[in-house]
């Protein structure tokens, strides 16, 4: 039985390492880091807007609500969401004065800001939207006057002009504290 010199496996490994390094392709270099802003696209009242991702606690299908007497028509009611009672409000009804027509794509975006926890009914949630900082627009999109106070900034992506709608700003507004008739 031939004995393999104990150094031969080590020499084979060194030669293998040398050849691997010789023919290895270097990793790609990231020379440009681009800042991305992410939000959640949604639709209501004919508008397509985006809200900051950090302002949405959760997105739900419309829950069963119990109507609350003596409230404005845009207050859909109170819903039990995992043991917590939450007010559910029609965003279009609240801001534009005409109720949403709830379709199968309707969703509720839950917001928690300071002492306010509420759900806002929208026609559709369009998913995550990513914008490069260079896509920031100087001008805000043309929207209903009641929506303007809640727009913080805008982005242009292709032929779409996305207004950034602040649910936190809406949650702080006196409008939400005046729900009784």
C-alpha cells in the first residue's frame, strides 16, 4: 500500500485556492446609493394617493360595524378588531361629503397616532409604492380643496403624479373630533 505524503493534500488545497482566486469574478461594486421613499398607495373618490408606510398600522378588509347613533354619516360605526373597539370612518365621506360605494376591493387602513386609533375606509389599497428621491415633485396634484390640508409632498413616476397624504395629520385634525350631529 502506497503512502501519500502528508503534505500532498495541503499542496493540492493551496493550488486549488490559487487557481480559484486567479479566475474568480469580483463582486459588483455599489458606487451609487439612491435614497428610496416607500409608502402605501390607495384610492378613494377618484384620487390615487400614497401615505407614508409608517403611518399605517394595518390594512384590513372592511369589518362588520355597529352603527353609532347621532354621528355623522361618514362615521360607519364601531368595529371589534381582535378585541379592540375601533371607529371606522369613510375617508371619502369625511373629506368630500359623498359616501364611498363599498366594492370588493374596499379596505380599511388602521392608524394609531397619539391618542387616536381609527380605521379609514378607502376604495382600494394599491400596495407598496417606492419612489426615488429624485422623483419628488415641486407641485402637489390637483385635488379637492378638503383633501389639500393633508397633502405633505408629491412624487412623479412616469405619467402618475402621486400626492403624499398624511393620515397622521388627518388624525390630528379637529374634523375627526366633531363626529356628532
